[in-house]
């Protein structure tokens, strides 16, 4: 075996090793669904907005209760409701990327996945002046390829309100209250009236129980 062949084989082996390590790293990339805390902290998150009417009602309620939340925004809705996005940012809430059109990223080619994420980042940055650091994949579906293309911290949840399905404020509230624990991330949507009403009821009840509401970023930075 001549030196050229040996060198070529060595390059292939080393390249394959780095690919394996890199691929494993992305497959094992930590995706936050909750964070164990020794105090009663909880993160309230809202997907699929903003809504031209209900998000403003929610923001009024959050402001009255001095609560900060996290909004995973669709780029397509941000384009139509840029004033609401600006208000979310100006009032100190955290904004994350929830893709442009809520497509199932599993089914898309890499080029389209990248476009769904990058286009939304560009829209949100143009409105708020800030580049989002956090990403929630549509339907919570992700794999190593999606995480690598997003190149952002992925955030899921451990309390699913099922508000998109239940559409009853009292039932949504009951479901969430009975599933929450310290360090929970709650999944809700700010595009339904019943969800907004439930969110404010949930805040009132959990604050009575001594919970403090934080953004996902604040939850991440807790010791």
C-alpha cells in the first residue's frame, strides 16, 4: 500500500470519526423540557401567536400581575401582527422562534428547514432588534439534523395544557394546576380566548401557592 493510499485512508477514517462525534453530539443535544429547582419557579410559554386580539388581552393580564412569559412566535403571524410582537418585546417578555409556517420539520428537506427557521429569525430581529436564541420545533418534533440546522437552544415542555383541544378555561386550568411542579415549563397558545382566560386563572392560582413565574431564559440560568 503506497503512501498516498495510506494518507487517503487516514483522512477518511479521521473525517468519519469527527462526523460520528459531531452527529452524536447533536443527537444527544440537551433539549430543555423542565429544570429541577429547589424553589417554586415555573415558566409559562405560548406558541403559534401572536394573535391580533387575544395576545394583547393576555399581555394586559400579564402586566397587571407583573408576570413575564415566553412567546414562541410563528414568522407568518409576526409579519401580520408586528405591533403585537414589538409590544411583547418592549414589555420584557422573551421571544423565541417557532418556525415560519408551523410545518412538520421532519418531513422537510434541509434547505426548507433552514428557511423556516432563518426567515423567522430575520423577521423577529427586524421588529425587535434582537436575534432569538431559543427555538421550539413545530409539534415538538426534532432530531439531530433539525437541532444542528437551527443552531439554537431548543425548548420543549413538561406540562401540556392541551388548550388547543380542550377549549374550556376551567378544564385547562385544572389540568395545568394538577401537573405543575417546581421548574415546570407549561405549554399554552395565545391564539384562543379560552387559553388566555385559563392562563390568567393559572397564574392567579399558582401565585397563591407561592410560585414565581420566570422566562425560559431565567429558568435556564437558575442555579
